[in-house]
């Protein structure tokens, strides 16, 4: 059986990389039978994706070459055929697949925000199904407000849907879906990769922080930014813990490093605040996160890296994915998720973090038990896939 990960956004987002790598582990297949389609050659090289997958590159094309791409791109540019460029770039995929293939679309929250990507997924799924390929939507989170008629029509094209948390599962059931089964996010099974240069001092304790421009609503210094800076300053003044600023997305248009460096500038003479500027893959970043005593994270998969390493964590989020994942681990999410839209209120944010600190040992115990359960469930997912 050959598996085709046909909607991999690219490993520049280490959450996407973590999903792709973890699926490979779960499927227990070979590199020769696991295909990933990616738009970004450089990031796949950094993450060494070709060590575990056969990678086909589908980059956005500019200029006049290859000549065969000109007409499809013209159709797309002038909105005569919005998918013209996609059809050209994915010709190889559609030639390869057949009834002995499995198409895997990594869901994430693309149906909540990325309408252009959703249309691409719809087209590719349609074409693959025509060739007898079974298509599965993996690890998705979709809130009720985004389950529009258009989205529902796209979702019905999949043979099976695997939501990663219970809220999405419930909403899909309410909409009449029966071809669904919930499994944890594959990244709970992501292996840790030891990197000597990321080894933290055992004589110190650390708080890891992943903070994104999305949560900050840009790169500017605003009330959200000032809350994070004030929090770090409080940690410096009232504890002996150091702070590690950890990126998890390296896309040119949305690079966590840019904002984290800006935060570090507020502590330019403070060697207890460290920013990780060099690019590391998701398993290496998980190794770094696993050494932290506490973690605060904007990016969902940075939070999953912390959860799955047993690190007490406060998620910065407001969407169904952060709430749903926390709900399924702890039985409620209010204690473990801070609404990032309210980050300008420092006192509420700090109180929420103090709650995590207060319940540190209880949280560690819950995470240990849940991680064991999640790993078992992810192993069961392979057997389930074989049956359908």
C-alpha cells in the first residue's frame, strides 16, 4: 500500500512537519511507500524529510519557464480557472495514484481559515477518488461556525474523517456524519531527537515560551507584546528560572524568530533570556521543550510537544483546537488555555499561569497517563485504517 500526503503545507511550519513525521511512525511503512508533496524544497532539506519520505516538490512557479505552466497560470491569474496552477503542479500526483493508494489530507484547522487551500483539497480529493483512491482527512479541528454548506460538501468527499479532539467530533456528528472516528493528534507520537547544542543546564530551571505574530496580531509593540515582556521581567525578578524563547514556524511571511528576537531586545543585557534563532526540526525542538519546567505556547504543535513531554503548559489560544485538545487531556480547558484575544490583560494572564504552577505535580501525573493512552490509541489507528 502506498500513502500520499497530498496537502502537506510545508515543513516551514514545524507543526506540519511534526504531523508528517508522526504519521510515518504511526503507519509503520517504508520511505518508498510514503509520499509527501511539498511546495518548499529548502525547509524539507532543513528537516531532512527525505530521510523518511519520498518527496515530490510542487513549488509556486514564476517567470516563463517551464513553458507548459504558462497557460494554467494565466487561467489562475485572471480567475478563468482558479485551480489552473494547482492542476499543473499536481499532475504527477494524479498520475501516480490508483485503487491501491491511500490519500492523506492533514486537516489541522485549514477549514476554519484557508478557503483557497480548502478548494485545492476539494479538487485533489475529487480527482483521487475518481481513480479509486481512498482519501482520509487526518487530525482536523473545525468549529461549528465554519461548518458551512460549502465546507460540509468538501468533507463529504472523504472516505473517512479523523478529528483530533472531541468538540470537532461532536459537531460533525450533529451535522450527520457517520464516517468519523476520533484519534489524538499524530504529533503526540513525535519522537524526540537529542541535539547537544540544545541541551540546557541541569543546574537551572527553564520556562519555554513560543509566541507568534498571529497571537501578537503583528510584529509591532502593542499591549499583547507588553504583557509577554512584563511576564518575563516578573520571572526574572521573582524566580531563579531562565526563559527560553522557542520558535515553531519559520515561514518567510510568518516567522516566529522575528518576534522572539524583538522580545529578546527588551532584555538585551540579560543572559537569562535566551532566543533560539537557528532552525531546528520538530523533533529537535521537542527535545528542547522537554527540558523546560513550564511551557507557554501559541502554536498548537509547540503545545503538543510540551504536553507529550509531560511539561505543565499554558496554551495561548481561543480556537476549538487549543480548547478541544486541553479538554480531552484534563477534562476541562479553562485552567489550561488562556484566551489570546485577552492577552492585553496582564493580571488575568499571570493568574492563569500561577494556576499551572500551583498544580504542577497534578498536571504532570495527568499528562503521563494521557500520553500513554494517546500512544496506544495512535497505534490502534493503524489497525483501524487497515480495516477500512
